[in-house]
């Protein structure tokens, strides 16, 4: 039987009043790391804050929409303000080695699998065979 290692089984989908779709994300495994792509269009990179506390990874960001100079809004559907999302990480991840990059409105997090959680082979060693003494025989010296 094969068991699938899922360090995000306790995935926490906390969100604010705007709903969980503001910060949509994709999560996949690629080799020995998990990759999280979070959509953050229009967010300044310096407003993104990432924290790890125990096994909880928190992504916070702020999107500011400037008031149009000399104009007034006729429609304003793009959300703005502060947003937050938390992921509960499993024990099999190396939280000390998380890396982050931001390009084209997508925050990419790379979370490596810890060495202790990686699949490995266990070598089987042959036991030393000891000569058995047949019953009824004694050693005469």
C-alpha cells in the first residue's frame, strides 16, 4: 500500500470579508518541493509580508487603488485594501528554506520537503550465520 505525503492536509482557508477568491492560489508538488502560486495583481512587491510562525505560513499584502485625478469613479470593481491568507504546513516541510519571488502579479513560494520526509530506500543486510551444534554431540577435548 502506498501512502501519499500531504503536508497541506490541514490547509486553512481563512479570509476576510471580501471572500476567499481575492487571493486565489495554485499548489502543486514538483520533485522535492511544493510550489504555491498566489495571484496578487496590482500589489506592490514591498507591501507583501510573509511570516512563518511554527507551522503557519501567513501571506499578507496591500493593494492601493489611487483616486483618479480630476475624475470620479463610474465603476470600481477591482478590490483594494489589506488581505491575508494562511497556510498550515505539515511537519515534513523545511520551513527554514522557503523562498519567495514576485513577477507579473504572481507571488511564487517554494517550500522544500525536509530530508526526513523524503522517500528513501532501506538496505537489508544479511545476518551472520552461526554454525549450529547438532544435538547429541559433545566437544571432547
